[in-house]
């Protein structure tokens, strides 16, 4: 229950109201092993998913074997939600478990058929969902910004500037293969370019972090 209360979907909703929502919506918890598809392209959407444990990759697999990673989902976040209020009848991307995961699945009907009393927790749930959809729009816009650049170094520069903290450090939540898929390049190409950027004094690459050593130079790449 604590995992649910801390999620963005149920923020500011009391424990009592949360229990009512779960019962009324007929939500169910499921477990998936790493590598499993929670849903795939061309399937018909029918549920909203909330990740309780583990990590999920939102991506698009191609018949060539190439995988384009849109973003990663961490525990406490929802996925599959952009289809909730749209007119698309089928998924156009995949959701794949990176690790073993636990997922809360809520039928969509619950979001369309609120009770006649218009309960406050229903209103709050809708507001929370709109905020989540706004964040999703930012993620997709950010990805488009990154892949629209002409060179790999520029893509890396944008990603670093957007991801770094106040001290100039980027905590790596993706492994090298996932990051390469996210940037739309082969892993060897990414590794070579990171080493070149480190040699040029732009960054310092460590196992789980990348330190931005010269932000001004990175920003100059994007002019």
C-alpha cells in the first residue's frame, strides 16, 4: 500500500479513498519476469499500468532487430497512459520488463465512468492523471529534440545537459546498451564517442555516473 500512496497517480489521495478506488476499479497486481512484454505493438489498450517494483522500458522494436528506446519507467510511475484519452485503438510501442517487475493494472472503464456523486478522490485522480500526461509530453518532446540533432556528439550533449544535477553529474539509470538505443546509435559508436569527449575534457566517465567538466563547451556544440 505504501508504494501506491507514494505514486504520482495517487498523490494527495487518502489511504481510505485509495482502498475504495482499488476496489471500485477492480485493479489487480501482476508480476512479470525480466524480458517479458507487458504489452506489445498492435495490441488493443484496455488498462492503465502502475509500476510498483522494478524497471520497464518503453520502446519500439523493429523487424530488423533494432530497438528505439523512448524512455525508462521507474517504480511509482504509470505507463500506457497516453492511450487513455486518445483515439488510437492500438499500441504503437512496446513495454518490456528490464528487471523482474510488479505492476498494478487498472481497467480503463474506471476512468470514464465515475460515480454519480463525483467524489473528490475521483476528481483528484483525474487531476493527477492530467499532470502525468503533461510530463509524458515533455519526455517525448525531449526525445524528439535529442534525435533531431545531426551528430552523435550533439545528441550526447543535449542528453547530458538535460539530465545532469546541480553539480554537473549524471546518474546513469540506463546501461550502455539502453543508452545507445535511447540515442538511436550502436553501442560501440556511443562508447567511442564518450571516450573522445572524455579525452577532449568535456566529460569524465565513471561506472555509474558521467561528470560534465565543461558545460559551456557542450552548449557551444548546440549553437
